[in-house]
C-alpha cells in the first residue's frame, strides 16, 4: 500500500491566498495611480502648449494705436451748436473750378458728389475730416475706418480715416468715395468705367479730386497746410477733443472747412434739408464762397 502524502495546512493556504490578494490589490492601485498621474501630466503639458500659443499670438498680433476708433465716431456726431459757433473759421479757401456747361449729376433723383483720393495722400487725409463731418449732416456713413497717412507724405504722419469699404446713405444726395491707393501706394480699388471717363474728361491730375457736376476741386482749403500744424504726429482723439473749443486752431480749421463744405453741398441739394442749409454756421460759410 502506498504511503499517503502529508496534507497541506489549511490555515497556511488561506494566509497565502490573502497575501496574494493584498499584493494584487496593491499592484492594481499603483497602476491606477500611475495612469492618473500620466493623464494629469499630459493635460498639464497640453495646457502649457495652449497657453504658450495664446501668448505667442497675442505678442505677434498688431496692436491698434491708442484711440484709433473714438475720433471717427466723434466726426460722425459733431453738434450743430459747435459748427455754428465756428462759422467759416479761419480758412483760406481754394476756389473750385467751374465746368463750362456743367450740370449736376443726378442718380435716383438725387445729386451725386464724387470723391477720388488715396490713403497715402496727406491732403486727402485732411480733406476727409471736414468732408465727413459735412456729409454726416445729410446722411449716414457705415464702415468708416481710422487710419494714418505715412510720415513721408507732404504733411507727414497725420490721423485721418478711409472711405474704403464704407457705405453712405442719404435722402438728399448720393456720395461715392474712392481710395485708389493704400498708405504704401499700392492699388486698392479701381474707378468704375463711368467715373474713370468723368475723371479723364475733366482733367483729374492728382488727389484729392472732387466732382460736383458743375465744378471740380482739388484740395479745397489752403490754411491747414500753411498755418495748421495741429495734425502731424497727433492722435486722432487728441485732435477731435479740441473741436469742442470753437477758438482752437483745430475747430477753426476743421469745423470751418466742414461748414464751407456743407454750404457747397447745399448748392447741390437745393438747400435741403432746410434746417442744415439755414444753420447760422452754414449761412456764414456761404458768404465765403461768394
């Protein structure tokens, strides 16, 4: 008869199984902890990458000049009382050139005013200030943008605005403003075939050029270029703030020019609207025009 082998101790077996289970649980807990640490580390690394990209974008994004938008809104909302307090201001007006037999161009029953300029042009840069103020008295612009002429221009670095991409609506007249070149002299927008014919027919030789139907004009105001050093190197907001003082050179030049321009537009619209064309500042400006 074979001799029976020795039977394992039951208590020892249970103790061994308990140790194995404990070690397995410990290993599983360690694996879970390591996995969580790995996920957290990956998330932290991704967050650092995202933050770095955001910072890089912010550092490389062109920064807007301080106050570049405020003055455009100011020009669109000049109080009538401020304009009346200035009248024609201290302007020397360059007379518009009459067109023999010229007639006001009508579009949809309204007279049309054509402006052709360029963003690099300093003379255009000044002209847009009073022209915009005057046109806002007859209608509304949308999409005007603040800009500056380059330092190498005739008047130097001046704050202004651009008509590129803007729209103008009015019950009294139609206005079309072209910006032919950008600040670096590169092509921006071509004239329509009709407007190119008008410019050629009436001898446009430079910027700015305005076509009134009965007259053409270049830079209409001489004073800002001979006496007014208030635009070069200034911010648009600082110049616009001075318009509240009717005795300031800025108000005398810009608001005075706006009243003269308003009087010229009133001649197109048949003195409509009457409250604008009969305003004291506009009536005084009409005397300058003769």
